[in-house]
C-alpha cells in the first residue's frame, strides 16, 4: 500500500544515516515528489541529481522552516542528535508542519518515551510526541527500539576481553537495524493514516546472556556476562572514559531493559517495510570487521 506516493513527502535530517536510507526507500517504492531536508544541502547533491528536491532544513532556524515546509503534504521528522535541545528543535518542526498545512507527521521516537525522572534522554521524545499529538494533525509515532548498530560501539572490546558488563536482572532488548527502522519510516510515510504510536522492533528480544552467546559463537572465543548494579556500571563507564552525562543515559537504557520496556516484539517493521526484520545474529555476521574478526 503506497497510496500517498504521489504526494509531496519531506524527509528531514536526510543527510543522516536513517534519513538517507528513508529517502532511498521512497525512491525504490516509487514516490514521485520527494523533498530531502538537511542542514547542509551540499551533502545531498547526488540525490538532487536523481530528481529529489533538496531543501535546507535546520530546526534551530525556526524562521527558515516556513520555506522548508512549503507545499509539503506529509513529513518524516527524524529526531535530531542535539540532546538537550531536541524538544525546542522538534517542536519548531511540528509548528512549521502545521503552519504549512502538512496533513501527516511520522516521527522517530524511542521506546517507553515518558517524562519520568528515570527516562534518561527519552523525556525529549515524550514532549515531542505530545507536541505532535497537540498539533491535531495525523501522526505515526515510531518508537524505534535500540539500533543493532549500538552494539558495534563496544563489541570488539567485549569479544577481545571475554567480558560483557550488563545490569543484574536484564530482561532483553529487541534490537532493530537502522536500515529496517528507516525503511519502516518510509513505509509509514507512504501509507499511514490516523493517529497511532507503534513500537519498531527486531524479530526477538535478546538478553545480555544471549548476546554474549552470539559473540562467542561468531568469534569462537568464550564471552562471559558480568552482571552489576547500576552505580557500578556507571562508574565502570566513566573510568573507561565515557562522559558522566552520556554514561548516565546509557545506564538508563539498560535499566529500561531490566524493567522490561525493551522486551517488546512487534510486527511493525514487516507491516510498513514489507520485509522481515533482520535478527541480531544476521546483523553481527554481516559486520565481522567491526567485531575485530
Ligand atoms: N534507536 C536508537 O538506538 C538510536 C541510536 C542513535 C540515535 N537515535 C536517534 O535516531 C536519529 C536518527 O538516527 P541516525 O543514525 O540517522 O543519526 P545520525 O546519522 O547521527 O543523524 C543525526 C540526525 O540529526 C539531524 N539533525 C541534527 N541537527 C539538526 C537540526 N538542527 N535540524 C534538523 N535536523 C538535525 C541530522 O540531519 P542533517 O545532518 O541532514 O541536517 C541527522 O538526520 C538520531 O538523530 C537520534 O535522535 C536512535
């Protein structure tokens, strides 16, 4: 179902990893009026050469957004990486969409987005979701679960040391590849109506014990889980050089895996992208060099 493929579809953050894949997916699925928005239009010259209209879109420059959103029917707002500024940035984008007469917003949110003090950086997604809901427009909020790619940050070190540090009581995470999340977002832009919130997950939840077993299997080396308390995990991250605030956000994610917020499995990827989501095992097998193998 691609009933909106001939409408004007804007993807913000189109020079980012997810945004670019979403634009490629729109092209592949036959969208005819694609607008790729980015802060630096020179990065998308190749897309312009392929018939995509490229516009400057910078949520920090609210005044410029009027031109950026002009004539747009439906928009994929890719959440920014401006942690701490995202509520203002993304609310500016929602306001611009409404003022321009956009009919439907797709937004990349996060699982269990909530205003609670234990939500880590998830609170920014919650307030953005609220701004979208209050706009009165149609929306599809896609709560993208943890990217499979996040594991690549420390997988080589975990395999080399044979030790995977995680929280006591971990109940698993439904890792989804960034590409699956991006194709799902493109599919939602092409076909969704109404006002819905959807969790975007991989095909199964994977505990730290499962993940250690996968690393062991792929590397042929023993990998053991060392289960620790949140303050120990935070201290370990800081002593490994991770800035305190970021370490706090990473620990908050792991706490959500303990409470079960990340153990949800849905069929959203398949419904909107038309493909089954990749398993973590497949993803790791396709990324052996990043694992130091
Ligand atoms: N689920 C997860 O595990 C996970 C992990 C990491 C990040 N995320 C979230 O998912 C988003 C997309 O992931 P990604 O891998 O594509 O991230 P990325 O490659 O780091 O891209 C960052 C994105 O933020 C956009 N951006 C930054 N400042 C902006 C501004 N002032 N106005 C408009 N857009 C701005 C960039 O757009 P341009 O460069 O095109 O202007 C780009 O699309 C991230 O930005 C983050 O919010 C989720």
